[in-house]
C-alpha cells in the first residue's frame, strides 16, 4: 500500500487507510484500532503523499523524511515517543533532517511525523516508501 492511500483526518487521532471510495467521500480504516468510519468530502483530509516538510532550501516530501527516520532507526520503532518533550523531539528531528526550518516546522509537526512513522512501522507499511519509488522509476522508463 502506498502513501497515496494513507490519510490524516483533522480532529481524529492517528492515520487511516482508504478501504473504499464512495460518492460522497470514503470508507477508511484506522491504523490504531482497525475500526472503520465513513468520512465525507467536507472533512479536512490530508493524504500523506502530498505532505512536505520545510527546510531552509526547499520542501522535502514526507516520504523522504520517513525514509530518513527509517534509516536512522534501522527500520525499528523510534527510540523516542511523540509524547516526549519539545527539546527531545527537536534534537531527534535535527538528526533526521539537519536543515529543517525551525521557524516553520513546529514541535506539533515533529510529534506527528514521529507518531506517523511508528504507526506505519507497527502496521508494516514502511515498505511502501521504497515500492513507490521503484514503481515511479519503472513508469518513467516506459515513457
């Protein structure tokens, strides 16, 4: 499953994967407890593949940031919790993305990245970070 099918829904904890699209929205399943809910088009939904993190030079796609966390942690859950202090979170994120823009990337954003990484790792969805890159390269070669 690629990050194109993983969502963050404003006001709801954790991440969700799309099960089925409907006329008025989608049926999604929580990665935390596997409960299914229906979300309408009026919900504030963010698709993980469209999220980027500000750095001093450019915006880095979330996929690349998650890959760097995966490399740092060796594919295991993070050594810190998303509930750790602001200083611990910022120190961890500085190791992952040294040139992130501290003025535009808030501690709440770092908490989300850490929590999302751990949810994806727990649900064995980190492989999609590599698959999508390979699929993209294969489609580029066909053109």
